[in-house]
C-alpha cells in the first residue's frame, strides 16, 4: 500500500501529473476538485452546497469535504494505494486524513509538492479557463482569491508534512514528461 498526497497551488499541474502517476503506479486517483465538479454538474445536494463556495474561489467547508473524501476511499477496497489530489487543503483535513488512514492500518507514504511561481500559475489558469469551461479559471479575481485561500489555509501543510519527514518538493516548471520523470524519481525511492 502506497498513499501519496500530490500537493501544489492551483494550476501547479496536479491533475495532469496524477493521470500519468495513476497509471504508472496503479493507484486510485482521488481528486476532490473533480468530485465536486461532477456533483455540481449532476446537481446533487453535495454539488449544490459546494457550488456556492467554489463560485467565490473559497474552499468548501472541511466537514463536507472530509466526509466526501472518506466515502470515496471506501469505494475502493483492495486498491494498491491512493493518489490524493487536492486533499488535504487545510490542517484539519490533514489531521482527519491521518486518523482515517491510520484507522485502516495504512499510512501516508509521502506528500509531493509541485512548486512554481504564482505568475506562471495565474497565466496557466487563465489559459486553461479559455477551454476548460471552469468559471473559477476565467476570472482573475477568483483566481487571486484561491491563492489567498492557499496561502492562508493550505501552505501550512508544507511544514506539517516536513515535520513528519514526508514532504518532497518537485520543480513544477518544465515539460509534462520532464515533471512526470521528476515525480517518478521521488516515488521510486519510497519503497
Ligand atoms: N480539499 C478541499 N477542501 C476544500 N475545498 C476544496 C478541496 N478540494 C477542492 N476544493 C474546492 O474545489 C475547487 C476546485 O478544486 P481543484 O480543481 O482541485 O482546484 P485548483 O485547480 O484550484 O487546484 C477549489 O477552488 C475549492 O473551492
């Protein structure tokens, strides 16, 4: 069992890289952003609740997000491991994830942060917004708000995982293939 948290600011490339890593290491990919978007599209009660926060560039409240994550994990018994993408995003979520994973007799193997400058990332998001249909990528004010949320609530997780000796940083600037290679180098050394 190998459980990896893919970490990074909005636009850092988590989703793109998760696609490759999922296949390469046979992991179950859980993207909280994708699950929220799926629920919003299908107008489920969870989607309706999450939408009001996402539309403002705010984080969805912890209780809702944590419950959703746990439900998703429970859907995959017998998996070789999980690739968490977009979760945890707050210290409370990280605490809950630790407790939940430990209650299953597992552990978080590593947190890998994809690092890049804000200017590069904002440009990437605006570019993505032209084709993704994601409203939160089309408005620079919303993007800035997501960075503020990141800086206040998510950035402290770097120290959180460093203290546990589980934080690995990877340069997120370069070709997609180069970055996959950098991530693979980290993952291959874990076992
Ligand atoms: N773990 C989480 N906790 C709270 N809100 C979340 C979480 N994951 C996703 N969201 C919400 O869904 C939005 C989109 O998520 P995601 O696609 O992962 O974003 P990004 O491209 O900004 O990294 C976030 O801006 C946030 O509102």
